[in-house]
């Protein structure tokens, strides 16, 4: 959506770059560590666990019941199957930091 | 899973690194994401998801206890959209 300044998008490569610079680890190892952090969080959630990182926020799983949706183009009603979704609840600290900066 | 469990799990897989180093790496990871969001930017971690911020309009709220009207100023809030791979992993048969 909107962004207050034109700040670029941060990616895995940028995270690895910062780890390389601050820790002095080789680039490939830094990228492996970024992947490992993401993989650990993904694995926990695939196992049905919520992930809570203090100071940052929580990834919370929610189970959605089946509901009736509509194809917006044709108007045909279709059932939306029950599914599990992942939501992010930012910590108060992160919320305050983002609100203050704007 | 909480932060300390993430650290332990990473330490178990990386015996060549000291626990303090693992902790620093994890701190850098979440700090860089937080900093970019505070700057108004986005963070795209393909497969996992995308973090961004959205602008909330100001509104007139009410103190639920007193019923008094209070001005809630406009503010920027964090937003996360899970990636396709993540969504699929959470719904293996779907």
C-alpha cells in the first residue's frame, strides 16, 4: 500500500549482508542463517505451534470455518474450505516504534 | 515456540557457532526488519511472507469506562501477509 518515504524493500539478501557485516561471517553462511531462522519458524507453525518473539511480535495460527464465498467475476457461490491461517500480532514495542516514526 | 527455543534449535544445528553469536544473529534479523518497518519500508521474505505498514485514519473513540469522546490520531501500524508457500504448508491437503 502507501509508504511514507520511498524506502526500498528489505530481502533475505539484505539481512544476510548485515549479518556478514556485523558478525564477520562469510556471505554464504550468513544467508544460510537467515534461511535457518525462517525455516525454524515455518516448521514450528507447520506443526501447529504459534511463534512468539519477545520485543517483535507473535505469529498466531487461526482455524477458519468453512464459509460461502462468491466468484467476484461470475457471481457464482462457491464454498471456501475450512483452513488454517497465520496472523501476525506485533508487540507493543514494535507498534510504538512504527507509530512514533511516522 | 518462543525466542529462547528458536535460539536453542539454531544452536543445536550450528555447533560451530557460540550461543552468543546465534543470539546476535537472531537479534540482527528481527532488528533489521523492525527498523525497516519503522522507516516506512517493506520486508519481503519470499515463501514466508511480507511485512509492511499501513496508515490508519484518525477517529473519534470513546473511553469505554466513562463514555467520554477521545480523539484517536492517525497512525501507522504494522501489517503482515503470509507467503504462498507458508499458506500451503499450513493446509497440506487443501
